[in-house]
């Protein structure tokens, strides 16, 4: 829909509308990463001067373009700045990479890109001809699309970012943020989810 508007089938975008539902294992993976990132951003925010002019201008500018983004006043309420930063980092790095990573590892033959079969009408489905359902060219196109668009190609890993913080507390927080990724990898790596050595800073 138009900016700010949505429909029942496709709700309007909202910055904090990122799905973190714990009813699926993947949702719990995302929750675990979000909590870890939020712990980091809270420590960084604690080193800032409340009402920092640069942060305020940034929030005011972003709020004009991103639905639900807090403006320069709202950003300084309660935990809003830390939650906003955590949402941005989690969304563009962990969630986006993990989506691409998991999709790209599903065998093509188990998830064809195209099926050459008309959808059924009121008379029911046509007889299925398995020899014509997927052609060699379809496989090639899917393989090419996977290599070009779906499989993540990572230039900078989230765990190797150099933050350049000046306050000692912020530098310590950055080290703890990276070292804490090992615990997440230990829990979620064996379950097939993207580990920190496969997560980009942004996809």
C-alpha cells in the first residue's frame, strides 16, 4: 500500500513490527540474537549524553521516512534508543542473513522455483505429468538465481566490525558483544541456523 497505509492481507510497515514470535524455533533464534544485540546497544547508549544533538537530528530525519521510527523527542524516552539500534542491527544483519542462509541451503529439488502445471479450476486439477513438471532449464534458472540473489555473499562479518568507540565502557561492551556470539553459536549452530561466522554486517 501507500506509505503508512496497509491492508488486512499486507499490514503497513512498522520499524518495530519485526516478527520475533517464540512459537517457532526460528523465532526463538531471532529472539536470542535480538536480546544479545539489545544488551550491547544498552551499554553503548549508557555512554551517550542524554539529548545528544546528533542522535536527535538523526532520529528526526529517519522518522520522516521510516514508518514507526521514533522522532528526536521519542528517541530519548525510556529504552527507545537502545531498542531502535538493536532493531536496526538485528534486522539488517542477523535476520536478513539468516533468511538468505536458510533459504539457500534448501535443496533445489525439494523447493522448485517453477512448476509447469496450471493451478486447478472448479473442475479439479489436471492430470499431473511429472516429466513436464520441471524442466532442466528451470533447474538451471533456479540455480543461477540462488547463486546471484539468494545465497549470502559476505564481505564483512558482524563479528569482525571495528567500532572505534572512545569510551572505555563502550570498547568493553563491543568486546563482550563479539565474545558473547560464541554462546549463541553453540546453541543455534547445531540446529542449522546461521552462526556468527556466516552473519554479515548487512546484506
